[in-house]
């Protein structure tokens, strides 16, 4: 009986202490920054990093909860773009303007993105924003990346610390 009670208590402790994985969504921007495009010739997916610069760089980040029992199931995605830090409001539309602000969508996973000319195309749609304060912007993203990856995001982006 004592062993059964001990096992039951131990199971309750383990279950109550188990951290449940949840999806993560991030909406941030960085000052004195710029987007650096990492060039890989073997696929259509564009990979970027944020480095020191003179612009405001906005970043949407999604990280799917990891299933610990499944190997290599990690998935995350990023949308990044940059603007002139002197703006208080903006709207950029169409291929030319979205390309000018370095609007990129990146998926990070154990996936293949072989070169596909139908997907190696500039983004289309609209990105707009309005400054709320020095630490907050209201941003709306309604863009199609790679010809068929539709992303629609509207949220308040916070200054990254």
C-alpha cells in the first residue's frame, strides 16, 4: 500500500512540474539596425539576420511548440523589414516598395527549399505602420511571399531590449 501511495504521489509531482510547451509569438523592433541578407544559391528561401545599422528593423517571430517525442520537428518563421528611423507613419505597397524596405519572410525548419523560379519572386502586398511612442508601433502586414505564402499580421510591436 505504501509503495502504491508513493508511486501515486511521485506521478502527481512529475505531472504538476511538467512544463507544457506553447507556441511563441514575438512582435519587436530594433533601433540602429539593418537587415543582412545571407545569400544561399541552392534555394528560394531568403535567410536574414539583424545587424548594426541606421534603420528601424521590425521583426515578427513565430516559434512552434516543440514536441519532445518527435525528432527534428522544430519550426519557426520570421518576417523582417526596415524603415527610415525618422518616419512616424508609413505605407509600402507592391514589389518595388517592399523590396526597397527589405521585406523578407524566412522559415526555419528541417525542410527543403530547392530552387524554384516560380517561388523566387519579390513579395507583393502592403506593410503599414504608425508610431505610438518611442517604444511601440502599430504594424499591419498583408503580404504574399514566394508567390503563395500569404501572411496577414496586425499587432503592436515593442522595442527590443
